C-alpha cells in the first residue's frame, strides 16, 4: 500500500499508517493468493494428523491385523491427501497389498 505523509494542510490518522503482522496496511484487503498461502497446511502435516486419528480411533493392531496393513493404509492416506483437484484414487489401489488374516 501507499502511505501518505501528513502535510500541514492534511492530517493522517494512526490507522492509515499502521500495518498488521503481515505488512499490510490496516485499511487494505490482502489478495486471495496471500490469504491462501497464509492458511495452507503441508500435505505431510494433514496426513500425520489423519494417521494419528486412525491409530487412536481403531484398536491397534487388532483392527488392522498387522503393522504391515497399517503402514499400507498410512501410505494410502498420504496419497489421498496429496491428490490434486481432478485426480482420483480407486478402492482397488487402496486395498492392494493388504493381508487378511
């Protein structure tokens, strides 16, 4: 943003010259791209959170059968979270390699 210097004929309020923690003037609206970049979370963080939820929600290893199966599901979670808008993941590819005991 542009900050005006006060002249003798005009006065500037404190809100016009102050900036927030991101360097934006308090009266300015940040762009959509800036907002998205400030509010995005890395895929790895989302995957780790979901894997912790799965591990705490379903008894381990009773529900999963083995650590191998849980690791396969964990990899599938990461693949799913990493997908782009138009990409898809099939049930077949999710279940490939799971060992039923």
